[in-house]
């Protein structure tokens, strides 16, 4: 039971507890409830053309083509809470979530079809990575690891011998040069140097959970999570340096912006910005205490935050005006 509660915390501290490991399927939300501001949203992705796709509780999927000003609900039959979404290209999009659900869209997120669902397993998928070639990985609770080579049309489950305790896996990313990194529960860090075929456990700098990770534009990588802990590597995970954030709140999501700045978000309304590739951070959040789960860049000096009250836009200071 404690492990089940832990998965909820990984996905989003205030996410609807009742939906996390339920074996039942809730009825679709009526039209009057399909307002994004009424829902807890857990992730957002943007296409090269600027379309935004946000996903969250009870299978909700929303689209925006005007930088998050207006949103409309997409067509999907799944009611499982969705935790991650990624564009493959302008038309193909993948989303994963509870009940080991994987959804795929071939029209930019307008319509979705169910690729797989295993509600009886009670193993939510929590992290997703995919590239333009269609290679991708999904990771989740109890060490679940899936791989695709065809843009998410089919997936193969793989055992990770390096994760002997079947700890929860929360994020997966590419390090470049055929190397990949997985971050997860209890300081779990796994690395592959052969395109994801085999994985080795890395020495971790922290015993607490990592909830997300970012590949940096200078070739480094960042892992972050519980109690505001952030660690940076410049050598693919061989060594890590802790970065002081000045916060004790858990960090759940982040984004590398086009100008190279980093934005991290999390519990208690935390918004952290770095102009130094994650070597230092400035706190920009306001007085509210909302949980924020993910970030998208929408241009015009603004970012989009998704979290416990749907979506919100935030203006960033200019890169030249930021203090570090």
C-alpha cells in the first residue's frame, strides 16, 4: 500500500488519489466538466508549429493553437489519468498514464486510439521519451520498462536487471551518442550506452527520489525531485554536483527553453529559472501555493505552467535582466 501511495506522489502530489490504482473505469466526464481549468493537468507538450497538447486526470486531453489562450477537448475513449505526453512530429503524438495506458494520435492530437491498457497490473507509466525516428521508451511503477521502434504503434516489455528491487522509474531521456538515462525512486539512476538495449546502475548522489530529468543544451544533464534537490552532470552521469535551489519543496517537471534557460516547477507554487545551464537558480513564483507539474514554452517571453488548476501563463524576465 505504501508503494502505491508513493507512485501517486511521483506522478503528482495532489493528483486525484482515487484514480491512481483503481481497477474500475470512471465514466467519461460530461461536456459541462470538460473545462481545462477544472482539472489537474500533469504534462504538456508543444509541436514545432506551436500546437500545445496538455494531459491529466481521468484521461483528459486538451489542445490549444493560440499559445494557451483557448483550449478544446480532444477525442479519446480512455479515462485513465495521463502522466506524460510527447510529440514525435507534427502529426504523431504519444501519451502514457495509469493502468499502463499508452495512447497514440496521428492527427496532431485531435483524435486518440488506445495502443495498450493493463488496469489489472496496477502499474502506471510515469515517463516517456521518443524521437523523430519513432524510437521510444516508457517507464513506470515497479520497474516497468517498454520500448518501441515504430513510433508507438507497438511496444515490447523489457526486464531491467540493473533495477533488481523493481523501484519506480519516473523519467527517461537521451544523453546523446546512443546513451540514455533513467531516473527514479530512492535515488535510482540507470544508464544505457547501447541505445537502450542494456542498462547499468550508476552511483547515485542522493537517496531520495528523482521525479524528472532534463538534457541540457551544453551536453550536460539534470536530475531533480524530492525536497528541492537538484543534481547536475557533465560526464553522462559518472559524477554529479548538487545545485543549491534554496527550496524544500519537491520538483516535478521542467523545460529547457529556446534561449538555453531552464525552468523547474513543483510543489508549493515553486518556479525556478536558471540562466547558467542549471548551475544556479532564481526563484520566480508568486504568493500562491499551487502545485505545478510541467512547463511549455509559448513564446513572447511567456511560459505555460500546468498543474492542479489546469493551465496558467507566466511572463519571464528577459534573459539579460535575470539575476543569478
